[in-house]
């Protein structure tokens, strides 16, 4: 078995996500045979440092012995059971622990099997809550510019990245989109906090104008990941919580990508000291092992659905693999690592190493910004530094960095012209230096002309 034989078989039957398949006429895909820690190994003996945590899901490395053991133990007793009228111990324990770990007041867990589905649950649940409360006018959502919440139709509608959304616009519900607090656009001398606070005026205005029709505001706390890893200050979340309370609108926090330590705290909302009405989690929830998502909400929202069957107030939403026992066991093993090791303190050391290794790029003539929140670091390549004039997207300069990195044992998958690191937490300082050295070389190649 070798790479080429598997590539040939793959191309005869598979259609890959987020991929123009014609690219594979000249850009070979890489079949992976096994993973160990931060490393992925192909069938020809090459290895790749997984600097993006395999789409931001892997927290503690590939083939982690402790998560492996948790899944193996569960496999001996129960793989899956319907979670309508039935339950099982892993889902109960996981729910108890998530309620204890998340911001206070999030006391109920509703499970699905991927991040987009968690968003769909939150959107439907918010809308349905207001219907049950007799507020029939509330049917709209407010979202931020440059946001991304997934690719099912509801999640896509509340996103604002044209690359994913534009084609499907005729299928999507109408959403109120307000300019976001993306600190990339702050004025010279203006702090990120000052800019984020200033930009909240757009949200305040939208709520004043539309609150009677709005179910909820949905945001990605602190980092808009698929939106080029753009970042903002926690003050925006504090102001949003206050405004949602004043205007009687729900606050949905999409922590699918930023939860479980990515931004420096266990959950990004903690940095603002706020509790949203809904918190959506997935990706790192199972340590990158199995599909699972959860939408946490408050007891008061739960009670709005709690009534006699004949009242038809129940939330009739389901997924076949809701609360899968194996996935819940992977999640419990992941939470055990957080409980038994001081992960966040270790991450602060790693984040500092990322900051130091990336610092020289601040002065690169074709780097507009190096930005960081905890274990997420992004480097924005531009045509002209002072004006932040972007490269033409059709030049695909990020792809040059991607290919150079693969040739040098690093998996980077740029977002357009934004090169980023979001590595597993088991990465070493030396490996971080390696990743940023390779990224710097790739940026030099990509910006030569």
C-alpha cells in the first residue's frame, strides 16, 4: 500500500469537503496511515506536524492513550442507544460536568453530532422559546459581519463569509448583519478594546430598531475563526450581554471553535465574565475523536418547553446519533485530562512561545498583522503593508505556503492569505518554533513577486 494507490482509489469515488476537486489533478492529496501526538504519517513514510489540529478539533494529540482507553472501555458495554425515552451513564456524567464547567446558569444540555447542528438547535430553540412565550413577532436573528457558524442552511444564514454563503443566498432566511468589532480595522493608536467598544454602537442601533422582531444575537466570542482568524476584545461581549438583557433578546455564543482552552480560558465567554443564553460546543469536546456537539442553555428557557403533551410546546428536534455513548466517553476522557493536568497554565507557556517565534514577522513588508488569542495565532499576508491592501485572492498565495509547509513536515492550511497556527496542546516549544520557521519561509516564497 502506498500513497499513489490510495490516491487513485480515492479520486474514483470520493468528493472532499471545501475542495475544488480539479485541483487534485496537480496537487496530490495525502493519505494518512496513522497519527501519534502532533504527527500524522502517510503511507510513503513522510510525516506532518498537525499545526491546525485537523480542522481545530484535536486537543491532546492523535492516538492519545487516555482517550483511547476511555473509548475502548465503553465499547465493551454500549456503543449507542436512542436518547429518546432512554439514557446512559456517559451522557449523564458528561452533562453534569459540562454544567459545572461552563459559565454559571447554563444548566441544561441538548446534544447533536456536529457544530452546525448545535447552531441549528440554538436558533430553533430561541425562536421556539419566544413562540411558547406568546411573542409571535420574534423571528429574526442578528449576526456580525465576517461571521461563520457552519454550513447547514440555518447556520449558513447567520454567517457572513461570502465564499460559503453567496451561492446559497436564495435558500436562506433573512438575517440582520451588523458591522463587527474586528480589531484588524482599528485606527492607528486605537486599542483593540477601544475599537471593540466603539463598534458596539452598530449593535446597539440594530437592537433599538429591531428588538421586537429579534429572537437572538449570535456571535463567535473573541475570534472569528473561519473569517480569517479575526479577533476582538472581551469588552464587546460584556456590552452585548447587557444590551440583550435590556432589549429582551437572547445571546447565543458559538464556542464551537474557541471553547476548551483555545483562547486562553476554558471558554472564551469567561474572559468577559458573561453567561450567554445558549452556548454551542463541539470540535474539541471529544478531543478530536468522534462527532459530538452540545447546546447548553438556561433552566428558564428549558421551563418554557416543559408542559403537558397536549400543549404542543415540546422541542421536537432530533439526530439519530444524539448523545452517542462512545462519543460521550471520548468527551469524558478529554475532560479528565483538563481535570488532572494544569492544561491552561501549560498553554500559556506555549502561547508565549508562539508569540516570541512569530514576533519577527511583525516587521515583514508583506505582513499587515500578527494577532493572537491564547493558542490561536494568525499572520495576515498583504500586498501593501501600510494600507493593508490585500493580494488578489485568485493568486492563491496561501497555497504556496501550504505546499512549502508540507515539503517541510508541517501541515498548515491557510485561510486565503492568512496563515495560522492552532496546534494540539501537546505540541512542544521546539515544534512551535519549527512551525513558525517553516511558515516564515513559506511567506517569503509567497510574497516574492
